[in-house]
C-alpha cells in the first residue's frame, strides 16, 4: 500500500483532458464513480473503489482505497478482503455461502431434441418467458453452502430442485441471503411462483433453511406483497422491508422487526416509504434512508420492546442532497454515499448526534473545480387542484436573468420514482444546463416523499392530474422574463417517455419539440408484451379485454397515447432499446412510424443491444450527442 493525495491524483489525470469551463458529454462519461465497500473490522477505515471510463479504449478501470473514518489521506490498497467482515462466511466460520445458476427446465430446441445442436429455438408453454433484458433459459439462481475446512466436500444447494431464483432476478444481490447469528440457518428471499402467477404477483417471501434438518420454513407467509432485505441485529433480532399489497410494486415500504416473537411494523404510522436500512451496531436502533420533499435523507428509529412503545422516526440529515445509501457505522459515526444534481456520488461521514456531514472522498473535485456549475433552485408551484408542488429549476452556468433561455420540462419515470437530488450519467441536469437550457423538473403526483396519498394518486390516473401538474409547472416558469416561451421542449424516459407521448397530443402548442426514451406508446401492446404484469394490472386497473372494468377501459382509451396520436403535430425524437422487455421495442417503433406517416419531423435512435437503460459508455456518448443535436435543430 502507498499513500496518495486525491487532489494531486485527480488534478494530474484531468490536466489537458478537461479544458472546457462547463460540463460536456465526454467529461460526464469520464467522471469517477465512487462505491463504498464497507468499514474495516477495527472501525477505523472506510474501504471504497473508484472506477473510471476511458473513451479511446472503451475500457473501465477501478482502484480500491482506504481512508480514515475521521477523514484524511487516502491509501491505495491491493487486497482488502481480510480487512472487512465476509458476510458469506457463517459466524462460526465453518461454512461459506455461494450462488450459482442451476439448469432445471427444458427451454431450447437442443434441450428437447439432441440431434439439432445448431438450432436456435426457444419453446415456452407458460408466462415469465423473459424478464427485463433476458429470455428465460431454464436455469435458476440458487444459494449453496460449503464447508470452509473440507475443500473436497460438495456444495449443498439449499433450494434443491425448486425452479425459483435467489438472488431475485433481475436486480437481486447479496441482500437476498444471509446467515443466522447462530450459524444454524440460512435466510433467503425468493418468489416461489411460476408461470402467469409469477408475472402478476409481487409476493416474495423470506425463507429459513435449517442446516441440520435440511428443512425450509416460510417466515413471511401471511404477507402477500414484497418481503425483502432481511437483516439481523447484533442482538440477534430480525428485521426486513415489507410491502403489504400483492401486485403493487410501489406500495409503502415499511420496516418490520421481530420483538418477543411478534412481528412489529415500526413505520406503519409514518407517512413515508423506506428505501433501505441498517441496524445500529448496538442493536437498539435502525437507520434508514427515505425520500422526503424532493431529497433523500437519513433517519433513525428506536427498536421498541413492545408494539405499544413504537416511536416516531427522527430525521438525522437535512439539506439539498440525496443520501443514496448507507455503507456502515462505527460508534457515533455513520458512513453514507451522498449526491446532488451538481455532483456525482462521494462518501461522507455522518455525526449521528447532530447530523453534520463531512466529505471523505474527493474523486471528482478537480473536474468540478475546473468548470462552472448551474444553480439548482427549489420552487413551490400551485397545482390545478390547489396543492403546493415542489419543482426543481436548474439554471445554466453563469445565468443572466436579462437573457432569454430555451427551457425543458423534464418528465420523471417510475411513475412512482422519486425526483430527488439524483445525479444521472445520462439524464444529467447539469449537462443540460451547460448546453444553455433551463430545466423544469416538477415533483408531480405519483412521487414518494410527500406522503402516501400523493404517491398513490397516479395509479389508474396516468393521463389525469399529474399531466396537469406538468403543465402547471411549465406554465408558471413560462411567466418568467428569462424563459423563451417560443422554445419550450418536453423530455423523459419510461413513464416520462409515456408522458412525452401524451403531452404531444394535449399540449395545445406549448412545446416546440419532444424527446421520448423507451416510453409507453400503446397500452394494449404494452399489456401484451411487457413481462411484469403486476405493474400494468395495478396501475391501469386490469386487462384491456375486461370491458366491464371502467378504470381499465379509461386507461386503455382516454389515457392511451396511441388513441391520441392523430393530434400530434410537433417534432419528436424517439429512443428505443432493442432488448428492453419492460417497455418492448414495438412501443418506440410504432410511435416513430405514426410520426413519420403523418409527416411530422421525427427521428428514431435505436440501440439494438441496450435494455431500458443505456449502459455501454460509447452508446451513451452517441445518446448525448444525438440528444443535443436534436434540441439544437428543433428548439
């Protein structure tokens, strides 16, 4: 290991590379990405990695560091495994958990017919045949354990021949399995459903496998929604996150804890939803992060001795930023990742007594210090039904209020995704501002952080109040003398892309251009080809063929962009991923074809190998360049 100062390191790497005085797509692509690994066993250091991307070689490099919890100089380290606790090793040290795919079902032509080895066929007789960006191949991710002392012993599959996944697909990880404190049990999360039942349900459960008896018990069988992220305290108490309603993926997420053998909902009476949590080292409290008023903050809640003694969560941090995750805790200090609309993630220490935060890592200081950043302003806007709606307004660097600026309405995805102080490497507000645009980002109906009622209102009302919320925001900002009302645009992805398609029909001449990325264009086609059917069932109200279902029929007719496409008359850029199975390829192609056949200026930006996101760095650069090229042409 050797000592190195970040200010020197990153100043050197950035010299000659970033000569501009505002953010550029190339600069954004090459920013350093910080990821916390954990706190060392002695509680003195935080281990983290810094990765960066090189455009010329299309390669990613990563370096691991340690830095004192109290702050100071970072050290490069080459082997950190022994410095951190290994959660895969049982507490008694006798066993280790691993995961691997197990082939359990026939799917391919070769599976069925051994003499057609060059065939390329998939055969399905039930739903759940593809998920996110991957076709099901008959293999399932399973949890294994193996002796740490007997290297020749075979690993034991605790899920046997069950055709279920742990970690959960598509995004599950190590948070889906863990050891019990006594090393006698392994807990794991899975959805033990298949076929259509799997596609329409969110009912994941937490199972407990006993190593001695080789039996499995369902610990959360009474709950029909999501049960996720099980974690034990230092006292051996179990807690997890739970959503109640089956099929509602954006339900209120609560913290459940076992107290004297009973399940207690710690946050049932708190009007918010939890993103993630960790136990306090003493086991008396739980720390969690949750969206609140356009930000994401750190909270704590006492663990009660009975249901009658549940306390109210206490907010620890406060400011115009997101606490995006918790890395670990030692004594009165917690380490968390933090970001805002002007800065990518860095690690901070948090004083748990007063909430004060100290920046520990400085991976991108040299870059940010070399450019001008735009101001991010919080505005409260009155909606058509008399509510106060928080709206973020991002101004160009060196903003001059005596000038007029083109302005973009940003439509958030989800639809129940928080429009907080996030820092995106694609939908980057600072980059938009650096290109001379004002961005208006309303926290419209359907977003967490303003109570359960505000969050849930959007379900079955996709083209209703939240569309008026969008228009209220852009209309209010359009009153400002520095907003060029002849150059307004609307942009968004996923549900935000749907919003763009819908606004393109109802905007009454407000906007001069639109950009929709992986947006929903036709709800009937969407229902017939998307994979997680619980989403469309809950948010639309049901299937399109259910003629007696008034809510569903309203969604498929009144709130369907394809039904209103004849009202389009404005230039539109349509972006679509080829392996996006959440919002499949036909959505973007149908929208582009409709625009072209009506003679509307339009362009299709198609990424054959990208899913709902754009993950390839060079593809992302093309995305950025086409994005701003389109705005320059049409705005």
